[in-house]
C-alpha cells in the first residue's frame, strides 16, 4: 500500500518532467520545396542575399553570432556539394538567404490515472501544461536577376534558452545539413 501512496505523490512531478525531457530531446522537423521548372543543373556559384537576413526582432536570432553560425553552416554544406561563392551577387547563378521566426507555444497533456484493484479505482485525469518557444529557420535559394524563389528549406524545433553557444551552433548545423541534404532536388 505504501508504494501506491508514493506513486500517487510523485505523479504531479513526473508528468511535467517527462514532458519537458521529451521536448528537450525533440528533433528538428525539416521540409523542402522547389520550383519543378528550375534548371538546378546549371547552378554552380552562389552569393548571399544582400541586406539583413532575419528581421524577426528577437535577439535570440538577430545576433551576429547566429548569423555567423548559419552562414558558416550553409557555406560548408554548399562547398561540400561543389558550389562556389561568387561576388558580386549579379555574377552568381543563385542567391542564398535565410530568415528565422520564433513562436510561443503551449503544450497541454492529460493523463488518465486510475489506482486500485476495483473497477473505477481512485484518482482521475491530470492535465499539465508548459510553455516553450518553437523556432523555424528558412533557407531560400533564388534567381539573382528576378529574385524568383527556386528552392526553400525549413527546419523547426524547440528553442532551448539555456543552451550553450556550442549547443546552439550544433543545432543550427544539424538543421542546415538536414535541409540542404535535398539540395539540389532530384
């Protein structure tokens, strides 16, 4: 009987902790889309889109450090695929740019708890909620002359405000690598 009491007293703590642990381990969700009429085989050089890349007004993304992480990751992945940088933008075969968005989210979970051996038992549903921020990184590939979008990748995941700079850079690298795995599209 004592174990039932201990289990019942721990449940209010276990549900939010498990939920937060799972959110912290959540992977990045990646999606890509492209213009099927685009001639990706003719693309060999690229330049970065001029002007600010983010514009979300959130200091977690509007940072020279985050800008460097994203640009370095994109440059590294594109170089590994044989693309070269070109300057100025007008001489490049395509232009790369990125944007980032943070949305505040709330997760609500209800667990139906029943204790005891009899039908119905005792206890009942317990609902817990927690707030978190979800970040989305978009990478765009466009034609330099017309600015027509040729390809877009997006990566969405939970933003960890306690993450170290190394962990932030690692998450950005993972997101960029997974997005650009489908560039150029087959």
